[in-house]
């Protein structure tokens, strides 16, 4: 199976694939990302082996990527919300802090939580792997199958968001 044949099949089925992905993930931008990832994965697979039934293979690859995305999103939402006990969240402020400092720390945590929940699923995953699990940029890039540069840029953006939240809270 040649790359040019795959390109032709992909272009012919692109709209149908995109609609299928949009229905699954309920987000056009994410569906576009998954469609691009489908193209890359199938291209990589074709370079390693021949695929007898190309069209079903393309659709199954897209479907699997969408299911992986949904599974990761579900795990991330549980990780962010359910894995942190209430007493830990409430204990962020030092017991020696003043009520005002404790209130400010609680506000900061709440605003950071809101800001981080608005990140894309991939950005949230990068943040969790980096800041909560201590993974290196290279480990994150390999796990998410993205470039090292992408991980660096996403983390830079995420940290800028966190700093912005803290700066806005600390302004008089």
C-alpha cells in the first residue's frame, strides 16, 4: 500500500472521519487534532508494514485515538478532582498562617483550579506529568507522542497562566 494511495483515501474520507471524531469527542478542535494524529499514525504504520484493508484501518485508528483521548480526559478529571482529599486542599495554608493568608491561599488554589480546568486535555496531562509526577520533558514527549518542543511550549504557556493568576490575586 503506497503513501499516495493512503493520501487519496484520507482526503476522500477526511470529512467523514472528522464528523465521526467530532461526535465522539464533542469538540471540533480536538477532533481536528485527532484527525491529524490519525494521519501520522497510519503513515507510520504503512512505513512499517502493509495494510490490506486501508479504509477500515484508518477509521479504526481514528476511533482508537478518540477513545484513548476520552479515557485520558476521564482519568484527568478524576485525578484533578477525586485524588486530592478535601483535608489536603484545606491544609494548603500553613496552620501558623493568619486567617487572611489562609483565605488568600484558598482563593489562589480555587482560581488556579479553574484556570487549569480550562486547559486542553493534552495540556492538563502535560501539567500533571510534569508537576505532579515529576516526569522529564523527554518522558512526557514520549508518553504523549509529541515533540520535546511541544512539551516545552505547553509548559511555558501553563506556567504563564499560573503566574498570571497569582499576579492578579496579589494586585491591590
